[in-house]
């Protein structure tokens, strides 16, 4: 069974019946993804963020 990242669950949950427009759903999904990543609720998000930070730092050092 393939594990579903928590951020993808958040996007699915934001597509609720009371939403005004598709654009509102997208905005809500993006905000929830950012909150999840910034607060490090998910171990995978935390490790991805650390890897990305390290990669950016190394790229800046060697250019």
C-alpha cells in the first residue's frame, strides 16, 4: 500500500461542499499545505524542508 503524504490529504479535505468557488478551494488548500510544512507536523515534510535548505545553502556556497 502506498502512503499518502499528509499534505495531499489536506488538499482533498479542503474540497468541501460549502466552498464558494474552485479558487477558494485552491487558496484554502495552499494555505493548509504551507501551515503543515511550516509547523513541521509531518516528519516527511520536515526532512524534505531540511534537505531543500541544505541544497540551497550548498548551491549558494559554490556559485
